[in-house]
C-alpha cells in the first residue's frame, strides 16, 4: 500500500484509510455484528491499510473500543486518527476529550487528533493552542481538522500552529471542495483526507434509481428536501445524480474496473488528496475496497470522469456541507 507523508509531522499514512464509523452500527448503518467489525478491521490491516480513522462521536466511544480490541497488539504498526467534537473545543475540554479517547483506545498517544467540525463560538486559536500543548506532552503526535472551509483554514494559517490535514467530504458526485477549499489546501500544504468517497454506496452501483435509496441514505443535498430525514431546504438534483451514476457505470464497464474501485482511484489521482477514508462492515467489503489501491487510471479516463460529473458539480455548487443549505463548513 502506497504511503503519504503528512506535513508538520513524522506520520506516514496509508493512502486508503479504514473508516471506523459504520462498524459500530446504529445511526443509518443498521444492526452490526461485532465479529464482522473485528474481522473487517483485521482484514484492512492484512490488506496493507495501516491508518484507521475514528472519533469519540462514533457510538459514544464504541468505535474506539473496537479498534483497540482488534489491533491493540499492532499499536506500534498503525496510525490512529481520532477526532474531538466542537462542543469540546475549549482548552480544558479538548484535553479531557483526548484523555477519554486515550482510555477508549487503550493507548498512551493518538497519532492524528482532528477537530471534527468548526465551532465559531470558541476562538480557534485557543483550541489549536491546546492541541499544541497535547502534542508537547506526547499525548498526540500531530493534529488536523475536518470540515474546515477557507475562513477557518485562514485562521489556522495565521495562528502559527501547523495543522497536518483537513478531512472533507469529496467524491465524484460531490466535488464542492474543488471551488476554493481544495485549492487553498494545496497552496497551504494541508492535504485532504476524503470521507464519503463512494457516497454511501451510490458510487458502487448499488442503487439504480432515487426510489431505491432509503431515506436514511438520502439525506444529502442530492435528494429532495421532502425526504423524511433531510436537513436542507433544496429541491435536490435526483435525476441528474442518477444520470451521472449511469454514465460512470458505463465507463467502468468499458474500462473493466469495478465502479467503486474506479471512484476511489479517481480520488487518489487528485492533486492535494492524501488519502480516501473507506469503511467496510465485513471482511469481504474491505478486501474489495482495498483493491482500489492497485488501480491505475489513464489521463483520458480521469478526464472523462471529470466531464461526466461536471454538470452535477455545477448544480450543487460550492457549498461543501453535504447535508445542509446553511453550510457548517466555514
């Protein structure tokens, strides 16, 4: 598995990261057997994935507990990326959150500690200063951010504290960060870690029409505001979304590359992208996703994917919040 050296750190992450949210079940994931979760984590490691992304918010610490249970004996061989929620951004609160994470993970350090969403109510400089103190104490090795837009990135840059990454929603069906956030990340040397890289299964070809997508997966701005779990106020672009999916499906058949693997490989081809965060609820899913690291795309294929998805990119616009019209990415 190819590695990527994160700036302002001595961390080398795998270009595919195992995302540890779905393995706890609940939310919109449905029931989950712990044995499948443990097998999925172990399969990721066996496939060369050495970086694991979790958060206290994933099952109230359950995700961190599972990761420790599955890979505790491999601690020195893996990179753990976890996150603190915006309610914990005050200096003492984030230190306490870190201590809870260390306890859940059964470790004495977190490799990459990330701020989960911006919190305009607490000065970002205060939070970054606390992270720097945690780093100096050896509790964390590096720190990054998640869902940070241009304004927050500017604050990070001007604060004097060096961040190592920005985790953002980014995939073929949601290219909003390309308008201004990704260019700034490239300019500031803040590599992007991409979450929702296969758009909750839409980019694997799992669903043929919007009617097949259950409400708990149709919360994004691609779908109408009339969906029961929607939090936005938009009409959506369902017809265009599935026209786009159909075109990607045809291209994947022509290239003889599974649609999900093609979508992940496209992400890894993008300038400024360090890694794609890919989940998996069982070992078979993980093995299938890990094959994406071996896919080589031609410039022509990348160009075709860009053109196919450009109308949808323009329809959704630069709002980098996948779920809300009043975007929280600031």
